[in-house]
């Protein structure tokens, strides 16, 4: 069915019309579509705005009032920046702390023989001889070192030293990759090779070498025989019992002192895997009696570090949430003022056919947009603050990825929540009241 | 029963103020398709209320408002919105142009809720601006236009979507005489293309420029 109005529009298309007095002839447009009477129009399906139109409409306010929108976004930006910086700074500190611990061998786990019961003088349960090989098969384990203590063997600088002045230097047999497992270098000399393992040679811990006052090329007096010092280790801050030890050539010493029990096993775990490796250690070392194994770790330092970080992180989330709340109130305030100021626009849009939901969506998205912009600004500001802090402290720069990802997301949620009430208020405005407001 | 394009039957509007404000009382009015009508009356006589009811911006307290054979009280809010977007154009005394948009964008915004593609909206906006003699000012923002030009942009926005009826509320109220005259010419041109045009004014001299005058006084149509 054709609309008589549109027919009349077309039939008058060739008539010149007066527009603006002396203006040129007017041009009549073709009808938009097949004209429909009102009773057909109102039965049509609900129309949706195109996504680009929704976006353009929602960003119109901030684009028009850029300074105000920026100041509102700044509130959110400060909140997100606080969150990012307060996550990033401890993360950087932790990265630095871990790097330092790793440098000193803190991803180490040390296994000792356990006791029959909790009583300190109860019988010791020896570590099984198969333990080092079994431990080496744990996937994240990157190094294993078995240590056998020679308890009654004393170490002297030479054969002139009185028996009582051994300097508390222990003698031990270290079988395995000591340098790799303990992440230590030689201060001088070399570690045992296939040849030196079988002759009376020794490698000294740094402390032992210092106390004995000897270096590579010297000889030491151990259990009534001379041993040639072929290497001296660097200092090990976190494994001091190794530092004051004289390591004797493994094969030669094993022949001299057969069937020495395992005193300890040093296990190096891959970075960040020390905790997981510790969990399976006792059962791997002694599957028959896991309770008879004592597992300690220099990696305990990690836990201490993480505890401090957790406290810092909790505090930072609290501060960040507070800043976000204040930012959210800023957005809500801006949106309330925007709705009041733009009642005329709301009325006009309603007159042009906008539904209440479309008006609400426009203002909610506008608030979300301000929030999102604030979130991006906040992540950048927070990252920059963290960068400055770490640069000044000569630390590694690290920000958890989730903070970068969540920052804009959180700020959009804050924006939406803050914009909800003003948006509903705008949508509920009667068109006549809105148009009368100006 | 044959109904006029716009038909009001025993329409009353009471605003719930204290005491209640009777803006319209038992109004009966017929406006035929293609008419050019001035609704004239002093301030507070109920002219704007009449426009709001005929333009589906508001609902009457009593009576029936018929537009194009459809009784408005039977429509949902969404249907009324759709009717406004497709069938009705509005021109207001304050223009209500969006200051950050150009004249072309302002006119195109008028068709936003009609569901037209952006390219078609732009083309129709350009054509409408040409109809009101402002093709050369399409890229100007409202702040760069005179009052009369701004009102002509508002008229272009109202007619660009090819509405069946255009309501203009005091369209010359904020303009000087020469600009007002040009605005009237634009409304007359819109009427000549087939639209029913209803102009609200308190200015008897202006009302006489239109084909028919409807007088309103104290909420009643007096002639």
C-alpha cells in the first residue's frame, strides 16, 4: 500500500520551491524506502543502531567536552596507576630478590637423613644409596650432588700442625656436579677430572682455603697423607657448610674410606620449580620410608620473600581499590552533570526517535569510555612510575601481565557502575520535560 | 469514519502539579494531510502541550490522539519512538544543534534512529541542506552560523528523513525578522513537498503567513 503523502512528495518533485527567499530551487529527495503508513511502521521489528553509530554517539560527549572528560578519566587513571605501580614495584623487587637468591644458589634443596622419631637423639635413618640417581630423574631437577662426610678425618695445612688445631675444616667426598648444582665458580684451579679423581688431590671451599692459608699448587695434610690442592671454590654465602670443606678426590677417597653413608644430597631445581620439587623429594629419596628423610631448602628464602610481597600486594590492592572508588565517584559526578547539562540533547534524541534503552546505553558507554581512557592512562602512568623506581634503584623492571591486562578492564567496570545511575536518570527523562529544561 | 491526518478528540491534559494544571481541555482538532497550519495563542495557552501530544512526545490525560489513522494511546513507548523517527520531524525555538558536529553531521543525526546507512544519511543531509539553501555551509559548526542559519539547519534535520508531518515550536522566536522570514519560507517549501506542517507561535503576524490558523486560549481551541 502506498502512502498518499509520499505520492504527493514525488508529484511535486519538479516544482520549484522557495527556500530562503532568493535561494536556488529546492531539490526533492526520493523517498527513503517503500513508504509505509504509521500502522505498518509501528509493527516493524525493533531497530538497533549500527555499532559504529553507537560508538560515535557514546564518544560525542567526551569529544565535545574533552577537558572535563580528561579530568574525570584522570581520577580513574590515578587509581589504576596506583594499582599498577604498587604491583609493579614489589614485582620488580621480587625479581631482583630472586635473581640475587639464584645467584647465591637459593634454588637449592638439601636432603638429610631423618630420624626414627621426633626425639633429637633417636636413631638416624640413612639415605638409600639409590637416592642421588632417583632424584636426578625428577624432571625439573637440573643438578644433583651427593656429599659423604668423613667425620673422623681432620684437615691440616701441613704435618707440623698440632692435632688439636684442625680449624674446624671438614673433609668430604662430593660426587656429582658441584659447580653446576651449587651454581658456584672456581676462584682458582679446576674441579676433579677423570684423572685427578683417582689420585690424592683436593678442592677447597673458599673458607677452608682461607683458614688453611693455602691455594692451588700447595699441599694439605689429611689423615696422615699429603693431598695436592688443585682448585679453590668461590665463596658461597648461602651454603656455608660447603664453604669450610675440603673436598677429597672422589674415587681415591672412596677407596680409602669405603661405605661412607650419604650425609646430604644437594639438588638444584629449575628456576621457580624448587617448591614443586620439594613436594616429591622425600618420597623419591626413600620411597619405603619418606618420613625418614629430612628435606630443607635454601629456597625457603623464596617463601619469606613471597610473604613480604603478599603483604605489600594486599596493601596495594587496598590502596588501588580506594583510588578507583574515588575515580568512580569522579566519573559519576561528571556523568550526573553531563546528564543535567545535556537534557536538551536527551529531549532532542527522544524526539528524533531514540528509545529509552538507547539513551541509557549512550550514557553508560560514555562513562565506560571515560573509564577505559582512564585505565589506559593509568597503566601507562603506573608503568612509568615503576620504570622510574626501578631505574633509580638499578633493579630489573617487572610488572605482572595481569595488572596490565586487568587495568583497563577494571576501569571500564568502574566507569559502567559509576555511569549507571546518571544514565538511567537520563533515559527516564520524559521528552517534554527534557526539551522544556533549557 | 474518515479521520484527518492529525485528529484530536476530546483531548485533555492535566499536569500533576499542586494545584493541578489544566493545560488542555476537551480539545477537538483535525489537520488534513499536506496542510500548513499555525497554532497561535499567548504564552501559557497550551500550544506546546498540543504539539507534544500530536508529536507523540507525551500522552493525554483524557481523549484520543489519532495520527495517520493510528490511535496513539494504543502504542508502546518503543512504537511511539519509531513513529517519531519515521514520520515526524521537529523544529524547536532553541535549535538543539550539537555544537561539536558540523551542519551536515547535525542533519544526518536526525536520521540516526531511522536505521539508515551512514552514506545514505550523509547524502540525504546534503540534499536537505541544499533545500534550505545552506549547501555551502555544510561543513560549518553551529558556532560559525548565524541564528537564522542554525534554525535552517534544524529544519533541514527535521525534513531530511522525509517525515509525513513537521512540528515547529516557535521556530522564529529567537530570530530577527529577516531570518524568521527565511525560516518560514523553508517550512513552506517542506509543506510543498507534501509534509503536513504545524507551526506553534504566539505571533499573530507570523501566523498569518500560514494557510490556516488554529487559535488556542487557556487550553481550549477557540477557532
